[in-house]
């Protein structure tokens, strides 16, 4: 029964795909984003380092250009004394000759320090010539913006300004004038987002900040700021000649990245004094391109998740349909749908193999169910047979016991007329006791068989000798029923390896059954040697002309407790154990036993096969030993003579004779004068008009009347 908490295969398939795919996708994108951030930041550091070097070069070049232009103008310009208007025109002409980056020009009389002309917009001197002049003839000084709360010259950009002054001669070539120009060291420019040129920061070697995007810091010393230690480290590395990049922060909470380099002081041209130039930008600006990558990754993530969801929804029915069809088949296999074939022809090989395996399993289950049903019926039948067997066995045991008890009581109570009648009752009790002992032995044997404890002791023996002994024992019963006994035995010894006692038990049982179920006709006992595939065996056949067996019932004969026909069994008595015990004994001796019958009233042939062994393994019999006695046992055991003729084999030749010591019970006058020869290897012994024994003899044998066999 399905649990409500359980999920379907389709839902599990979709959720598992998403749970597996989405985290992997997100982790992959996070890793890719971190890699991209590191790569972009590394590129930004390299660009800022190069930008700082470029800025330092531009500062030096700009100041050198200013000096060169000022020096050129001062050398080529002559100021004649005149009206201020004329001097202002000269100043305008000079302004056109100088670079556009110059903020203003001022012409000052060195003698009286009076401003003659100025474009700076006020009357305050922007600079004065300091003597003696440097080697290049240009005087340079820096003007810092005024600090907060202090008065000073207006400085809109609040950046460091450079004032360059040079002497200008009059018409007499006297240096009586000073030409000064003013220019900003750094002009703030607005860089587009993502630009990696950075804002310029210039710091003197002594820590004075000469240029900075934060105008309040210009003119201050780095020791006045929280990040002084970091800036000192930068100055130290730059002076050591190292060009690199570093993370820093000018204001709390804003992370910056900067590239730095060192240049010679362009104002004094002294190598011992250096300026450190930094190109600074924020980390956000350095990672400006990362935003586009993030957007692309987000779009890609959403797209891939959507694609995985669609793929899951598409694959789920494709994979779940075979499972659902196989499930429906398995759930309905016990109903009327069981006759339907197993679903197959899926597009997935593994599901086709699963369907094939399920089909095979169903077939095996059906076959197993049929076998179980047959076994159940057989067990039920066996139970009934066993109950019938117990009833039969109890009857078989009770009757002999009653006979024994009655006979003994008759003798014990003295109800017999004479001694001969007492001996008759005692003999009957003795025979019944032997019969009862046989039944008990059969029960013990079958119990040993079922327990697997039945065993045999096999030794080399002569099968022909065993057959002759058994025929000698069973011939009395054959005679009593008036049957013809035919023996077609081989002339030579038949060497086999078997348990003599157990083999006798089997042969007695087989011949006894043939005698029991045959009312008229004959019983034929024959042996045949067979050689095939390098194996040799002997086949013992016991054929009768009795009631026969229905072919449909023949397979049951060798089962214990089974009696083919209860009425027949009751008519002939027996427990139904003989053939079952015989089969197990023969199989333990390496042979086999089987039965053939054409049908009811058509006789039965039972065959026993036993492997042959080398004849040299048999013990050599003594010459005077009687190995072929077929005499019938006497009713009086003490007489030690037979009532009927016996077949004897001497050591030198085979002959058929009649025992001369016959009792009066046999009518000698009724015996024939000669024996009838029926064939080349068979002689007939007639004991009475209704009793005949046929015995096979080797060629050249002599019958009892002295005639040669033909």
C-alpha cells in the first residue's frame, strides 16, 4: 500500500535534477564571478601602476615645457619703457606665445617691485625673482592653497600652484623686469566610469601632499592622517625604485586601489628629492566591468534554471512512463490483466531488459505456482496414501498376530488331537512370524531410506550364483501356484560388485511380486550382458504373464507407501514398500531398476541393471562346492533332503539331475521317463502335470536322462 508521505517517481526526478543542478550552477557562477573579480582587479592594478608612471612623466614634461617656453619668451622679449597700455599689449602678445595651461601672466619691475602688467586679476604679486637664478635661468616656487580660516590669494581649485619667473631685458639689455607665469600642478578631471587612469596624488619625499583629489589634504603632511603608516610604506617602496599597486583608503568605509611610482623633484632637479605619484581609483570603479559580468551571469543563471526545469519536465515523463507501466502491470498481475503481455518496446534499453526480466520472472512464478499446485495435490494424495498405508499395514500386522496368537493358544490349551496337528499349528505360527518379520523389516528399511541412513556393503560376487540361490528359494511358491518357471541364465559366471544379502532381498521381492500377481502362465528369469560406450553391464529381466499395470499408474510404483490399486492390494496383500526399497538398494549398488507393462492383463517385465566388474576379482570356488543347487527346501528342515529335484553343477561340466533322495510325498510314478528339450539352451523339468521348471544350460550340456542338448 502506497504511503501518503512517499513521493512519485516523476516528482522525485524533477526535484532531484533541480536540487542537483541549481546548487552546482550557483557554485559554478560564484566561482566564475570570483575569478572574474580577481582578474579584473589584477588588470586594474596593472593599469593604475602604468597610469601613475604616465602621470609622473607628464608632470615632469609639463614643468619642463613651461620652463622652456618661459625661457624662450624671456630671451626674445624686450620691454621698452612707455605707457601701461603699451606694456599690456606686450603682455597680451606674450600670452599668445605661452601654452594654454598657464593660468595667468604677470610682469613686474624688479627695481621698485611694481606690477607693470598682469592677467591674474589683482594687484598682488604672484611671485618675485630670487637671486641668484638657477642654472637654467628660471626661478620656480610652489604656492599652496590657503588653509581654512586664513586669508590668501583666491584659489578656486585649492590645488598646488607653480609660479615660474624669468628676467626680461629692456631696450638697454638690462634685466629690470621679471616675467612670472602661474600654472596648477594638478587639475581635477572627471573620468568616465570604468576608467582606470585614476585620480592623481603627489606626495613629496618629506610627506607633504602636493596634489590630492581631496582638496583639504593639499599642503598637509601625511602624518596628519589616519593612513600615515600605509602612505609611508608606499613612499619607502617608491623611493626604493619599486613600481607597484596597493589597496588603501583615504576615508573610512571606502576602499581604494592605487598604483604608485617615484619621480625626481621637477622643481629643483635634485635626484635626492623625489615626488611619489599615485594613480588612485575606487575598487568599485576598478570593478566597473564586473557589473556587466554579474548581469550576464544572472541572466545565464535564470536561463539555465529555466532550461533545466523544462528539461526535467520533459525527461520526467520520458523516464517515468516505463516505470509506471511496469508498476501498473505488476500491481494488476493477480487480476484479469495477468493475461496481458508485459509492456515492452521502450526506447530505453535498460527498461526493455527490466521488462524482459519481469516477464521471465512472471513465467517462472507461474511455473512455480503450477509446480506448487501439483506438489500440493501430490502431497495431499501422498497423505491419503499414507493413511491408507497405515490402515493396510495395521491390517497386515494384526492378521499375522492373530494367527500366531490363535495357533499358540490352541497348542497351549491342548485342543489338538495329536502331535502332528500341534506341529501343523506351530509350523503355521512360525511361517506367519517370518511373514510378520518381513513386514517389520520393510518398515525399518523404508524408515532408514527416508532418514538417509540405509547403506550397503559391496563386494565382488557372482550374480549367476545369487540368481540360482534365489530361484531355488522361490521355486516352491512358483510350484504351489502351478506356474511355469523359465530360467535363461548365462553359462559363465557374471562378476558384479554388490551387497549379496541386499541383492538377494531385491531379487526375492521382485520374483515374489511376479509370482503374487500371476495366476496362470509363466515367469521368465533371464540375464543379458550389454556393452556400449566402453561400459559393460548385466540386465536381469523378470517377466511374468500376470495382471499387468495400467501405463498411467506405472510411474507411482517405486514410491513408498504407494499401492497402485487398493482393491488389488487387498486381494494380494502387501504394504507397497517392496519396490521402493528395491529401487534404493539397487541405486546404492550403482545400478538401476525399471518396469515395463503394455497394460492390464498383458503381463509385466521388471529389469535390473548392474555394472560388471573384472572376472578376476571373483574368488575361485572349490571344486567340490555345490554352486548351482536349485533344489526346493523341504517342509521338514531336519531331514536335510529336498522334496523336489535340484539342479547341480559339478566342477567339470554342467548337468541337470534329479536328487535321488526323494520323500514319499512325491509320486515317482508320475515323473516323466525323459526330459523334454525345448531349445538349444533351455531344458524343461516337469514336477507334475501342472508344475514345470525350465532351466537354461550351456551348449553341450546333458539332461538328467543322459541325452545331449540340441
